């Protein structure tokens, strides 16, 4: 059993100086506050990132910013923190780890004021994973959502890092599960008061092993410094380059003629060749005669080709606009269907949405072509229609 703890066991051999029943301070206040702030932050990130809806992204990003501050603080605190908060005191040697694990098999687990070898390794692994999560999160945020200081990163890179980010998240959850299991064993089997150590900061160890200095003010200074560093990083941004996205002024003729049946799709949702086929086939435009005259059609086509999917590096342009479909429908694409798979058909047929072609009914920024996750809002009446249909189907079955 690997003990994932911030302290260890409760015998005279832990220090060689004899034991005492008096609880002495071994955890400085800054590291305790960090610990519980990290617990809350990671819970929010796990819920919003792994199990939440797409439009929870703003909450996930804010929690991620908080995590970045906490990680920068902890990395600095490894070198300027209290006695047992410093990386230099961690028993990370392989011999120490082997001796600790061998002792556990014999039922020996002495209480130490600092970390045991397994607990020290667990902390290093968790901090490493959290650091990588912050880095990959920034790249994903910039590449996929075109936001943050790395908004210049291309979509495909952001997509790759999103996969790495998710794998790291599951690894972190596994590491934290091992941590919790280790704490449970320490507390229930060996009777070590670890929760007291991470709340009150005390353990019943010899007074000579206590934390001597009060580092609360230093912790505040380091935390403010960490926050300023993250704010500075977020401010180092030149915006989204035009090679990725730019505002498009819709041609009035295009917007007005499309509005007869659905909103005018952003030109980045199709390739130039597809727009040519669509305009050339307006006499039978998905079952409707949409002809508007050769001159107007030529103007609209020029506008669409000048702003087609190759001119943008958004998620919609890359994953849907650059993918050709036999029937020219955006909704026939594999990626569109995958992203909308969980939405019942009655939602699309509801008066609030109208059809699958009305992207702007749920995507509040559809007209811009960005399709940011944070801007997704399915109309409440459409959701009710979907829920009612689901309940009806369940009743019939």
C-alpha cells in the first residue's frame, strides 16, 4: 500500500528523540490554505471539464486560472516555505522509498513530522500533473477557443493538446484517488491524525521537530506575487490574428435572401468549391427554388469564396467547413452529428429552433463564425419540447 500523505507515523523511532503527547505545529498556514483551496479548485475543474456541459467553459477557465495561481505559489513555496513544505526535505531517494514500503508490509509506519517517502513522491507527481494541466489547458484554450494569451496557436495544435489535457486529468484523478486511499489507511489502520495536521497544522511529535517560524506574511506575499504573474501572462496577448479569425461584414443581399428560410450561414462553414455548387444549384436548393438573379448570385458567390473555410482557423471552419458532404449540408458532416448527438430531434423541430439549419438559435455567436462553447444556449422552450418527447417515448416503451 502506498501512503499518499503529508505526514507519517507515531512512534519514537520516527525522530529518535522520544515522543510526546503534546501537539506541536508542523504545517505552516500558507500550505494548509493551499491544500484546501486546491481541493475545491480541482473539484470544480473536474466537474466542469469532464462532466459538465460545453457552455460551462467560462467556469472551467476561471477555475483553471485559480489553479495556475495556486501551482505557481506552491512551486515557489517549495523553496521558501516552512520546514516541511520545502522540496529539500522530501525523502525522494529510492532506498528510502523501498525501506518505507517494506516497513508497511511488516505493519511499521512511524509518525514523522514531515513527509514519508511515498507521500513525498505522490505530492511531486500531483504537482507535476497539475503544472502540465495548466500548460496544456492554456494551449487548448488558445487553440480551440481562440482566447487567452495563446490565441495565436492554430486549431489543430489546440485539438491535440486537448486530448493530452484530458489524459492528464484522468491521471490526476487516479493519483488523487490513491492519495485519499493512503490517507484512509493512515488514519484508520495506523491511527495517525493527518486531518489535524492539514487543518490545525499540528501533530503529536517531539517539540524539537516543530515548525519554528511563522511564515504567514511571507505566504501572503508569495500568493500575491503568483497572482500577479498569472495576470501578467494573461495580459500578454495581441488578440486573435486575422489568419485565424476576423470579423466579416455580411453582404446585404446574402443576409436578406437566406433569411427567408434560415439565418445566413457564416461563409467559413463551406469551402469555395462547395459554395459554387450551392449557388449553381439554387433552382433546387434543398427542395426550394432560391434563384435570385445571375448578378446577385455572382455577388454573393464572390463574397462567400473570399471568406470560405480556408480563410479561417476556427473549430467550425476546420472540423465542418473544410469537410465536404455529398448533399452539401453542414449537418451531414460527421463532426456536426457527433457534437449534436445528444440533442433530441424535437429540439430542432421546436418553434424556438425551427430546423437544424438555424445555428443561431442555440449558438449566440453563429453570425461571427466563432461558435465558442461558452456561447451555446439552447432555448428553454426547445429543451422542454425535447424533454416532453423523451418522457412520452419512455412511457410508450
